[in-house]
C-alpha cells in the first residue's frame, strides 16, 4: 500500500553540527558555500568501521532474493503483514514508513563519506535534540549495534503533551547511512519489533554514483506503476473538470431560426 501524504509523525532532522564540535560539518567537504561537492575530500576521513552482520544491504553486493518494492534509493521488502507508505513533502520523498499493527518503522537513507561513521556522531546530536525538546535518551546495545532509546514529547516541541518511547538505530554502509526510527510497541524491542527489524535488515540501499554531499537524503520516488496510476487519475480528473466546465446549464446554447 502506497500513499502520498504529509505527516506529523515523530521525526528528527539531522543537524549540521555536532555538540562537541567534532562532527562532520559541511565545511569539511565544501571549499566555499554553494560550490560543488568534492568527493576527493573524503580521503581525509578515518577508516570505515565494519558494518553490522548481514543487512541492510548495498545494491552492489550480493543479497538474498526477496520481493521488494523499488522506491529509488531504497528497496523495501514487501509482505502481507505490513503496509508501506512513502511520505512526501514539496513533491519529494522524505522517508518511508512501514506499519505493522500498532508499530511503525521510519526509514531514511543519507549520503555518507567513503570512510568514517556518521552514526557515532549523529547519536550524540540526536540525543542533544531530544534533550532540548524536553525528552531524555540513553544508549544501549541492539541487533544493529549501538542504538539510542529515547522518551520524546508526543507532540513535538510540547513536553506537556506527555512522553512516548522511540528507538533510533543506524547502520553505516558504503557511502550511505541508513537510519531507522521505531515507534509504538516496537520501540521497546522484543516480539513487537521482530518483523520490523527483519524488514530493516533486508532493506537494500541504492546509493548511485552521482556525487551527493554527506547527510543529504538520497532520492526517494514512487514505483513506476504507482506513478502511472496517479498520472492516469489526474488526467481523468482533469477531463471530468473540463467536461463540467463546458457543460454550463446557465449558458445560452445555440439558437435556430426556422423560416417558412
């Protein structure tokens, strides 16, 4: 199931600077604001840490065959027990939401340097944002390495609305970083999270060869068949509107004069 919608779900943006000033700031890969991204600058980064065992997978490596929906930068496993939504903003895909029961998993893929780990830095930055929003967080080991468990306001920016538990996981891949945000019962792990964790692990990231600055979201798009269906619906709606506009009951029609 695919839907285009704007969402008010829990979401945390990736900031551009780290709390301790040691983050992967944009000026480390740009000479001047607005200049083209230079991948050669990535050579100065430390060695890349090993990726978590198994997936998520890179499109350029062998991975288990499975029915997946092609969403551009992400190929997400399909199945009868969950639905998949692509969340749009300003005509661009922002993240993918997988819903299962009362839980959901939000997926976002970002460009990353050839070397180094974004996740170590972003955990610190995310924890700071959670704290500034009136919540709290703590790190713990998980199936994908170190993860961040947090209690955040139910309504973003309004601590008085109460707190809910969310769980951030991250995996550094070859020139990409995949973040997962678990919401609902799956945030506590265990059985409610098992299916969504399996989907996260079996997701394939398509980085592409085009230069993309680190931390930029990798492009998401609707599947071709869904795009075609939307275009057909829009064309049908436009034709119906044109017909209704032409069919004006208050407009004087053609007149005929009979002469005997």
